């Protein structure tokens, strides 16, 4: 009878179609289902140690222990998150003693990860700066494309990497010089995702000049602080732009550098022209956040605040970030070396020059598919490899596989 009863009901979901899995997270499922013991996961951008584990930094474990012992309540934190998290994250991004901090012209709103910060930024632009388009590097992180479109923003692209798989700064500058005045331009602070090609300081200065001339609003995605050249070095462009421009948006993520991926810890940072305007904007962000996720999750941000607020824990953490950064850099040169006996050292020399977790290898979607089918090596179909997912012991296997799929 129950069956018949249900059968008579209208099917509201009848027209809902299936969409393809996430271009990055979907690889995780395919990798897990692969029975080949030689499999290699170079898909999603998570750091792995030599044993293939994504470790919890010791500084995080120590901070978590303190929280377990000391936390007395699980009541809500405010719409902007924990104030001590915001203050310490601002110091990390902009440097202790930054004049903008002293002047109160920077505000951080805690978000569920860097993606939450991007969504909040997108909603802010859509609601508070109506009519502005957003311009993304070609290529960029695929979720940038869908996320800003979901906010209702008009998404466009500026050149970044040429058909030769090399950074083309001149083409980038030429494209930026033609953007509509007042539009938003998304820039990657460091460790460009997916390519690994970063701008040099002299390039950043030229981008800044175009941003000023075209009256663009930069939104700087800062997801990999510490994985490029170092915690301070990687913040250089963010600090330059904040010093030189009256207004700026920055999305900061603690997923990678604190190893807090699943704790969803990040912030949308606003640099405003004056204190009153900052308060106006923050009132809008709190309103938007309330309608997206109400209040942010607490745990990861509490861990970050604990670490950054304690001299010893902070030093331990900074050393751990540095060790991760060095290891990924060594894997880059290691892979370039492993490709040498196959006569591919020159063709893939860019792998050693790129920065951060990713390498845009230049492999075609068909070659990526063969790597997966024949060698159980998983890359994003764009040819992006997560170098941070490799291991020293497997470099020869990987180089051999790449050599095979590169043979005509
Ligand atoms: C990536 O690009 O792999 C990372 O940013 C993780 C993610 O959320 O996609």
C-alpha cells in the first residue's frame, strides 16, 4: 500500500539531471577506488609527507591540546569570527607593525576556508558593487569560474599562460589594460593555481600601475602563504597593493599552511580608505555571511589564533611550513632530474622553476588520461600535477610514466 501511495505522488525531482563530478575533488574518489598498489595521487592540492600522509603539524596538535583543556564553551562566535584570529591573521598577512594595522584600515572576516572567503567576496561584489565584472587569469582554479558565476557575476579572462605553457606577462598586461574601468581583477598572491607560474616583483609593480590606470579593484587570492618562497616573501605583493591602493580585497586560507584543510579556516580581508568605510563594509559582510553560513566554524580559527599568539608555537609552526616548502621544492627539482634520462629534462624544465604546490606540466588531456589508465597516476585533466603529492621514492616511476605517454 505504501508503494502504491508513493506511486500516486507527483515527482518533483523528475527533471533533475546529473552533473559531472568536481574536476578536482572527483579525482579523490577515482583514486581511492583504484586497486593498483603503484597508484599516485597528484590531483587535489594537499601536502603529503614521504609516507604519503597529509600530516597534522605538531604546532597544530599542541594548540588543539590546549584548546581541549581550556575551552569552556561552544556558544556561537560572532559573524566576523574570533577577533583574536582576525587580528593575528592580519599580522601574518601584512606583517607586524604594518601602518595600516595600526590605523585600523584592515578588517578580517572569518570564513569557512578560502573558498568561503571567495564566495563572500563574490556576494559582496554582486550586491554592493552591482554591474562590475570579475576577471580571472586564463587558466585559473576551476572553482573560481563556477563560484563567481554562481554569485551572478559576469566572469571574463585575461591572458596568463601562452600556448607554449609559459607565463606571458606582456600578454597579461595588455589584457588588463583593456578591462572595463572599475571591474574586479582576481590575482593569485603566490603559488598560482593551477600553473605554478608566479609574477616577479617587477611584474607586480607593472600590474599595479595598470590596476591604478584602469581603476580596477583587485581581489587577491592568498591560499598558499609559505609555500612559494617563504611566509614573509609570499606576502610581498599583498603588502605592496595594500600600501599603494586605498581599497583592496584579499582572501586568505589556512588550509595548506596550517594543514587545517577539513577544518575550513580562512578569512576575507578588506583594506578600506578610512575607518568609517571599513565599518560600513564590515556591516555588509556580516549581513551576507549571516545569510550564507550564519557564523563561521570555530575550531580551526581557534587553533590558528593559539599558534600565532604564542611565540614558541609560532616558531615551531613557521619551521614546519618551511620544511614543507623545501620538500616540495626538492620534489620539483627531483622530478626534473628523473626526467633527464628520458631526454625530457629540457621539455619539463619549467617544473623546477614554478612555485608552490602545483605544476602545469603541459601534458594534454589525452596524456593525462593515459597516465591514469595505464599507470594509475592521477592529475587534473588540465595537466596540473600536485607536486606536493609526490614522493621521492616514486619519482622514477612517475618520470617513466610521463616518458611513455609523451612518446608519439
Ligand atoms: C586544489 O586546487 O586542489 C585545492 O585548492 C583544493 C581545492 O579545494 O580544490
